[in-house]
């Protein structure tokens, strides 16, 4: 569920310009009066309409540009290099520090991500979301650490998730993260299935689908695969067939090496109502890892990139994955273009650099 989780987002008025004068024509009395020349209807009404739409387009364009240029919008578009350069790595407010944390998180630069996430929580210690991000960073570092360091980092992960829930008890995402920690972590660092189950009951009051996800994961941990599959199917029912629920069932089949069923379920995932666009990237990734239906993997990645990427699956990584799939199919020229697209968003993304060097003529 938490695929970045522990241990493995007019009107325009009419007016004549000031000081303008109408052309002069001779009046019958021989005096001169300011009388406007009559104009054809379209020359007046159409011109006004054209003016209206031009001004409207300019205003909308300016507003869109402002949005697209904001660090949060850049991050959502996967333009991590621009986020970092825009914020200059010297944030003076908590939100900017958190955005830098998330940019470095996407780049898998865990030390810098930790630095800026800690700064965000120091500047705004009562923001639940900032504590969640710091917890995710600690969790990623724990995954990659030796045993002793991992135990210490796991404790920090638990503390930050618990703090996030304490600060915002109604945040279902925070509770799902905490439940995931409890069901994944050993008891020595504060894990426990009963703790996860307690969180699931609270989650179920507002999100029954994710309650079933927690129960399914607990059953998997207990090697009760029949119950796990049943709970994943209940998740699909409770979510009214949402794609993320189908994805979780597909992941279950993959873990069980039931690859035909996994592939069929990933096809259903790609066709189901989609509340989270990044699910498409997960579909492609799982097809690639199992060597199944690479044509579908390529199609869903094209669809994802065309529909507008989201932060949860950065565009530079989606381009890299698409390049990998195209390279695997022997299309080195198109693969190179995707690797170049990836590097245009994240110039220091090592995997894309290596891949481009591999396919470059």
C-alpha cells in the first residue's frame, strides 16, 4: 500500500482608451462635431469578443505559469533539479525544507533528505506531514544499514510515525504508515501484529478498504495465504474496484509465484477506476520484473506520462523505466530518447546516465 514505506501527492470590462477621440465629419450646419464612423457589426462585436478571449488567455496562461513554476508543482511534475535550484538549498521556512527533503528522497539521496526533513520538523514541530516524511527517510535508511544501525533507525522510524498520528489522529495515511511499520518491524524495535490490528480497526471507520489491506498483510506474515487472498479481495470490494486494490492482489500473486494470475490481475488493474495515477507505474514495474507482457508495460507508462505524472512516481524515473523496456525490446534509439528525457529532469540520476552511455551510438 505505502510503496515508499518502511523496510521493504473573469471578466473583462469594456472601455474606450483614455484620451481617444472619434474621427471628425462635417455636420450639416457646417460646424464640426465629433461623430464616430459607423462600423460593421462584426468589426465591433467580434473585435470585442476577440479582445476578451485574448485577455482571458493571457490571464489563464499567466496563472498556469505561476502554478507550474511553484516548487510544489515542479516536484509533482518530477522536475527535481528545478525544485532544488529554485529553493537554493537554503530554506528558511518549514514547507520549503520539506519540499527539498522530498526532492532528495526522489533522488534517493537519503542523507540530504534526512537533513531537510529534520529541518522541516524543527521549524514546524507540530506538522504531522513533516514527521511522516522524516519517518519514511529513516525507514529507507534502515533498509540499507547494517544490523545495529538499522535497529536504531527503526526506532526513529517508529517514533516519527507515532508522532505523526498523535499530531493528526484523523490522518488515515499516517495510520496506514504506522500499521505497516508495526506489521513489518520485529518486536524488539516496537513492531507487533496486534498493534497493527488495532490501527486497522481505527482505519476501518473511515477507510474499510485499507483496513482489509492491513489484515491481508498480517495474514501473509502469518503464512495464512487463504485468509490473505480473501482479505485482498475484500479490499477490492470495499474500494468499489479501485485500481490500487487490484494492484495489491496482483502483488500477492507475484509473491506466491502465481504469475499467470498476477498478469491477469495487472491487466484488470490497468483498466480499473484509478484514484492514484502512480499505480500505472507499479503495473509496468511488476510486468518488467517478471518478464510478462512488456507491450502492456510500455503502453501504461506512455499513458502515465501523457496524463500527467505525480510525485509518488517521479517522471524522471518513469522515463527511465520506459527506456529500459524499450531497450529490452531492441529499440535503442527510442530508449536513448527516454533516458535523455529522464536526465533532463534529474541530471544526476545515475541509472539513467549509465543506461544512456550503454545505448548511445
